[in-house]
C-alpha cells in the first residue's frame, strides 16, 4: 500500500515529465515527409524540421510510449501512461508488452501472434534490398502499410522490392533464408550508416551497389528482381554536395555549427549546410530526453590548415 507522501511524489514526478518536450525522434510517412515527434503535456505532437536542431536539456531519459495497432495497420503512437524513467533504451517493459513486438521475434505461426498485432502482421509484406553507400547493402522486410516509409526511416539511399508474401511471418522466414543463402546482412549498424552518409556518395555508386547484390539473388526461385529503384534520398545528398564536398559528423551535444540550408532528414540523422561545411547529426541519442529546438549554433571551429 502506497502512502499519501509516495503518491504525491509520483504525481509531482509525472507533472515534471509532462511539462517537458520529450523527444521521440524523426517520424516518416509513406509520402516521404519527415517531422519530429515529441511528447508535450502528455500528447504526441508533430514538429516541423524547420524548428531547427534538437538540443538536450536534461540528462534523464524517459519512455517514449508504444504504437497501438488495435485500430489499424499503421499504428497510433501512444505516450507511456507512466512517463517511466529509463536507464537505457527508449521503451519501458510495460510499453514493450503493450505494443507486442517483443513477443513476435520467435513466433512462427499467425495464430501465435499477439492479438493487438494480428491485423498488422496479417497484411501483405515485402522483401527488399537497401543500399547505404560504400558497398553496404542489406536485405529487409516492410509491411504494406509502412512502404516506403520503412526505407526512409532506415536511412536507405536506394532500395528495391524483390519479393512479397501474404503476411509478416512468411516474409521473415524468406528474409532469413535469402540472407543465409546469399550472405546478405539483415542489419546495418547505426554508426556505420552515419559514416557512410557523411561521405556523400554518388547516385551512380549507390545504385551500382544495389544492382550488384540484386544479381546475386536474381536466379533464386523466390525472388523477382525489379528494374524500379527507389532513390528518393539521393537528391538531398546531391544538393548538399554541390554546396560543399565536406560533411562533418557532430558528436552528441555539439554546438559548433552554423545553419544556412536545412535541416534535412536521412533516416534518423539530420544533415544541413553551414558556412564552412555540411553537418551531420545522429539524433538517436536524444530519443527519450527533454529537448529544445534552435537554428543558432555557437559558431564553427575553422578547418585546420595544412602546415606544409
């Protein structure tokens, strides 16, 4: 039994959290328009990227809630009812189980899928190849309701569909087989994606990487390689590369930048042009933290001049 004092502490703690803007990351829609999502006064709120660069205010991290798929296959982002404080990650155990994906990883049959996810998992799913530059290509899956948003949010620079299945269980089984049979990775580390984006790869390089891997699987009985390549992220890179060949990766919390053009989003990274170079910031470390937005940095550290 809780005491009145404990209840008062809990209420005060919850009010402090709901008074913050808790950052949930960059959300992508199928139309390719990204926006920030924050939890403001306990409500999921969309913020345009033109608000500026998110800057962390406090060290605490809080749960960002869960997606409720009980009313449709796109899911509704729902705040954590407890505004739980996190030591790692961005989702408390209660929200993980409420969403249901944590119980889905080892599921092999549709009737074993958590009830709240059955409509989502039962829709058509696609198998795809995605290229990230530098010869890095992965195989992945996307639900019909999340296509092509899945490519945007993963930071893919080029992608193509290579198969479909009537549900998410069947597509995950196909993904596993194709990955092992042809030696294609199913995941790409976030820091590697960031490093590859910073090289500002050309459209020719990225599409060549994609074609090279597609030829590996072209003769597989379950694969149908398309001539259609999605590359909606590449114009952003081309535009910024015309302004500067340099792209600096900013450490979390850095204010050594300026902002002239942008910010734009590639996956969960922000990229923009400043006075001296382009800048790239991985915003995932900010997820779950209280943030403010600004378009004014503290200035740029000049490029080190060669001594010889």
